[in-house]
């Protein structure tokens, strides 16, 4: 499907390189995510129930918000990279109607293997950080180069 010459490689990346993705979260996003994942926790889908929680209204699935960084990691590293690990904290609730900006930034590139570490973060339009963590990406397009180098 992808032209081999258009594969991204570790040398296409540099420390500090960033990608962004912004989206306003809709009610249909929440219901579609619930349907895909099977997570129908009442805090996400039942307004009457959510009114009686500490949030006072429904909150968006944390994993829906965290998944927004995938656009950013893909923009930086694909085709040619695959996810090895995601590690993140959910810092603040997101509500339907909030606009979220996801960001991924290259913060480390290993010299011994084609592995890149990205800082990942999602923020609300008011600047509140709601997701904070990192992603580790393996640049499969560079596997042969690193094998030859090590041999």
C-alpha cells in the first residue's frame, strides 16, 4: 500500500519535533467510543447518574482522549513506525463540548536501536493538561540498517 521510498526513518526525526491534533469532543464521539470498546460506564453515558457524581455531569472516556495522540504519533513516525509502549496519566476530566489539543514531541532517539520516545500530552482549550505521558515507537523501516550496523 505504501511506497517503500516514502517510509519514515529515524533519521527523518529530530529532538523537539512536534505534531498536533485538535478536536471538540461531541456526544456522538462518546457513544461511538462506548460502542467500540464496550465501556458503557454510567459516568460516560447516563446524564442523570452523572449529575450526582463529583463531576456534576458526564465525563468523556479517558482512553478516548488518550487515543487522540495516535494521530500525532502517526504523523511523526508512519509509515515506518509501530507503537511499543504508551504510559500516561489522566490528570483532569474532559466533558462533552471541550476542545482538546493532542501533542506528541520527539524527546529521545536511541543510538543502539531504531526506537524513539515521544512526550505525549492532551490539553483543554483553557490550558488544563488532561493526559500526560510518553509513547515509545519502534521504527521497523530501520530494522535492517541497525542489524547491519550491529553485525
